């Protein structure tokens, strides 16, 4: 239901990536479609408050006249870790350690702000170049973000159903499947370890 487009700011001519959720492509009932759009908005708002150089930067967010949601983020020069390993195979330990440290800086800020990512996996971690700097990690896709405190997790919007398990099984902490109400920031740290193991 989502698309990512290469975009250019009209006045500044700055390249960007535009993520678009078209409401007519959500193959679900009206309630599920509304929840998906609210989750997209929540992702944009959560990402906008994060300032770590290792979290993708958000430039703009809104809805089109047709009711589709979009947000505009920095255009990254590189590839996600899933593509990296498919192309180059297992990574050397020194490089994995450097990637883990940067990822942890992004998540530390999110956790300090009371947010849990809940979907740390190779496809949501981008390895990129910034000017002359190589191997810069950016954490993407805060679409499953939730609050650390129980009051923040109580979901009056109904974005998460009681019987719904969210996350990617190969990188998901066990408590996310068996006790989702008890999930805290440690679930992200578990996933960081899974990704590190997978990279090696």
C-alpha cells in the first residue's frame, strides 16, 4: 500500500524521498484503512521528534487533497543491510561493531523519548554515504513505534488489535509474541543483537 518516490523540493531543488500511502490501495475494510493511515501519521510524528544523525530525517508530512498520507524525508545514498548482505555476504566483525554502535545511538534517543521501534531488521537499517563519510547508519521505518510506559501503550485509537502480533519474526524478541503488553526498550536491543548476528 506504500510507495517511495524520488522527489525534488520545488524552491530549494533539494533531493528527497517521498513516502506515500494511497488510501485507495489499502485492501481492508474502512476501519482497518483508517487505522493504517493513523499508524502512518504516528510514524511521521514520532520520526519528526528524533534528532539523532543516525535516524532518517523528516522534512515534511501531510495529506493530499485525495486523502492520501505522505511524508518527505532525506534521500539516502546507499542500501539497506538486507541488500548489503545479499550483495557482499557476511560482514567483518569490526564493521558490524561500527554499525551496531550507530544503530544504538538512534535507538537510545528514541528510548529516552519513550518510544520503542518494534521492527528493527536489516531492511529498516540503511548503510549510506554522507559527503566523504562512508558506512553511516540510518534507522528507518518507525511505523510500529509505541510508547515504553504502559499508559503510552494503551491504544485508544485501536491501531493495534489485541490478537495482533507486530514485528518481523526472525528479529523479534520472544515477549513481542507471547506478552506484547510487557514489551519495553529491551525488545529493540534484542533485535539489534539479532541483526548483528545475521550480519556476521
